[in-house]
C-alpha cells in the first residue's frame, strides 16, 4: 500500500496539555508506540542522524509494524562524510523508508557554491539555512503527507530548548513529537550503549551535536551540548524548530 493511498489522520482533536501530562514520565519507546497507534498514516520521523535521532530510529525499528515510519533527511550538501556514511549504513540496517530532500537547483557542494556563492553561511546565514533546511523540510513534510513528525530534541541540550514539550504543534498546525524531551544526554547514551545502536563516530571526537561541516566545531568541557553549532554567529537554532 502506497503512502498516498490512505488519507492521513487529522490531529486537530488532540488535547496537548492532557497528552503532555499523561506522558510526562513515560519511556520514549512507549510514547512512540502511542504515536504509531494513533497518528498513522501521516507520521514522519525527521532526522539529522545525530545520536538522539538514532536512538529514536532504533526504538521505532523495534516496535513499528510494516510499512516503516518514513524518515525525512535533509541533505544540505555540506554534511560531514561520516554523517553520509551513517545514513547509508542505517538505511541498510533498519531498512528505512528514507526520503532525502535538498535544495532543488544544486546537487553538490560545488554546484551550491556556483549557484549561491562561496561560503553563503558566512554572508547570509538566514538564506543559507532557508535553502538547505527550512524550505526542504517543509516541502518534504508536505509531499509526504505529514500530519505529525518526530524530532530528537531534548530539554537539556541548551537553554533555548529547556521548555520543550513532548507534544506541540508547529506553525503549520502539524503535531510535533519530541519523545526524548525529558531525557538527558546520559539517558540517551545509556540506551545507545545498552542496545548497540549505530551512531556517528564524530560523537567520540568532541562533537556532541553534529550539523554541517563548515558550521560545526568540537565542544569544550563545560560547554552546552550545542555550543559547537554556528559558533560565533550568535545562533542557537537553524530555523526549522523556531
């Protein structure tokens, strides 16, 4: 059965306050199980293949019936090589229903530079992230018929995420699920180690949060987990979660 053969369920009737109270202390795998039962079709996982997304992916692999939950990956054309290898390996291991979205008029870092100029992230940060993340994400969610999407955000990642709820709505009215919201970094890694979950080797080299290669640096002792993202640019988010 094709994804578009069944009309996605509406999520308008869900009481988010009630859901957030109900699932406040529930293990993420049980949150995901509820989502699978109540939000399909129309449920999507959006993942940059950081450790949080990999933990969620593993949980879904354990409990999701066929067909699998579609996974939306934004190929910014500027990822670390290690990230792209992980995407390939995870797709094979978990038999992912993977959907890759990118800027429509470039297919490599070089062609992106020709089209939009060298080091666009330094000259126009907002335009760079609109082209590589914001627009492809919204196009992907729309084309995949998403009414609900899963992210890997956690409250302890940074001060800007400290109030992240488990269930919320994005600006387009879709249900947005953050099953790891109440988990800590230690909780995630404990799960990853216990279940031998695939993860990006850059996490072992001082990169707790991995984005684009030109805009991600290692994080020092005592810094926020996301301190290495867009260092010196006065940014904490790329725009897709604002």
